[in-house]
C-alpha cells in the first residue's frame, strides 16, 4: 500500500511527482484503498498532477491537465523523435501507434481495426457529418443543446447542400430519459437521414439514453452519431452497451491525455460507407486508417496516449467515476440548501424531489450546472475568478444559463469548500460593487 502520510508530508500538495513515475503508478494500481471519501488516497492521486494550487480549476470539462507521468513520457518520446525525425519518428515510432490503438480499443470494448486516432471530438464527428452521403432535402436531427461546432457543421451543410437541420429541445433538467427518446422519435420524418446525440450534454452533465436512441435509429434505418466527448474514460460505457456505429471523443478531457488527441470509433462494416474528412487512397477504403491521413503530425503526442491509458488503468474506471460523482455531490449538496440556487442538472429521483446525496453519488457524471436567481451567470463566474481565483465557465445558452462546475480527480475537498464558501457569500451579501 502507498505510504500516504510520508508521501504527502502533511496536507500540503507539492507540485512535482515522485522521481520514479512508473513505480508510483504501479503502487497506485496495487493500492486497495481509494473509496470516494478516502482523502489520504485522493491526495496522493492529486500529487500526480503539477497543477497551480494558487487557483481552483473547476473547468476540467474543457480540457483536463495530464498527470506528470504522461508529460514526462511525452517529452521522452519527443526527444527521441528529434534525434533523427525522418527515421526515428516515421520508421520506429509510427509503428508504435498500433499499441495506442489497441489500448483504446480495449477500453471501449471494440476491435482495434475500428479505432481511428484523431485530434479531438469535433474532427471525428465532422468526419461522420461530412462523410455520410447527404443531399438537398435530407433532414438531420439533433438537439438545441448539442455542441456548437457540430451545429455549425450542420448549418454549413444547409448552406452548401440544402440539407435541413432539425433541433429538438431537451427538458431541463432531464428527469425522464424515456421522454428524450419520445422527442427524437416524434421528430423523425421520412426525410430524416442522420441523428446526432451527446452521450453527456457538455452544458449540464446530463446523461442521455444513448442505447435507446441508437436502437431507435437502427429500427428506422437512420445512422446515429454519438458525441462522446464527456463520456469516454468518465462513464464506464463501452461501444456495445451503447449500441452505436459511430462514436467520437476527445482524449484530452477525461482520459487526461495530451492536448489535441482524440478517437473515432466506426463499426467495421460501416467503414467503407464513410468518406474520410481528408483524402485517402482507394486502397484504404475498408481500413480505419483512412481517417488518419492528415499529413505530417506529432507521433510523440499520439504515443503519450498510452501513458494516459496506463494512468487511467492504475486509478481504475469505477474508482475514478465514484470520486468524480462524490466531488460533484459535495458542492451540490451544500448549495442545494439555498432557495435561490437552481440546478439544470438532474441528480436522480423524481422531478422536483429534494436533493438526495446518496442517490446522486450513484448516478450521473462529475459535471453540473447551476444558477443563482437574480445574478447573471457571467457575472458570478467573473466574480469567482477575479476575487477568489476560482475558474469556472459561464454557460450563456438560452435553455440552461448557468455556471458549469467540473472538478477533476486532483481536486481537493478544501478547494470545493473554497468554491462553495465564495458562492455562499454572494448569496448572503450579493456581488461586490
């Protein structure tokens, strides 16, 4: 077991990892502790990240920092590549990308030949949005709360090809998953050619019923694109539990891989029918690698994904999710006591029922969205940063205007107390003039 007290030296969190990062990860993987409330264990995990503790970063839903072990290995890969790039990167390292492909396939429960290495969720979804044949008059169906870049792609298809974008509104909060399926089903027409849905809504952290939506699409003969930006390495869903044919995600979010890394999963029998975003030779028509033909790129960046997978494995997906839900529950439970606080995120149970922390810890994600009656979200977020060095993100969407809060596994309970204390002072005294 990790010698936590001696590693920590009290409650202070040093900004460097122990010298032997690989050994540290092996100890972490063997440690039987790690219950969501085991603060000694999670302080040890926090010590794996070289983050700035003078501020509280509660916008990990945008991009997560990589653990020091991942950063160290990236620099090692980069140094080796630079020793003779045309040889070391293309003749040696390029072949090692297949190890990364296999690791991601294992996490998602698929064949490695169904995994393409991309740069982010948007690139993967654009491949599907532009790569499936759509013509004038075809309808594409999504929600008003889907990611802006994906909506922009559909609107460009409207201008370019005469495709029609249809958006449904999600209930706020989403207390009945079956209602989501009903709304999608009722919006489908004989002209519907594509559905796009988020596994986790980036604005609120709501988890949508993807398995049921994919089943609906299969029943109607309509391809379903799944935006997995906030699902992969956060929730424990795999491809076949979701039942999807097309799934894209970013690895620099909840896997904590280097910035600018992503994954596109296409079911093997769907690869030929999907055009790549960038040109590929005809010989690659049935090959998942046709989606990776982007020219010169950083192979060391891709290889470092393997180190992020190793860190995720050492931590354990279930243990990680339980901690993220616990952190979310801590701050939500404290603020839920105030009448002026409203949440755009569902935490389990019947709609309108009192907040139940036990139920909340067993459902959902680490993301949540809240607002204070009478205070604009952008003003609250600006105050938290300016006066308290607490970084959140203001959501200006008309359906769910609020402040999105996304802790990471390195976030401490003291940092959440700093956040909730700052919000409580606003509730009591208002925003400073």
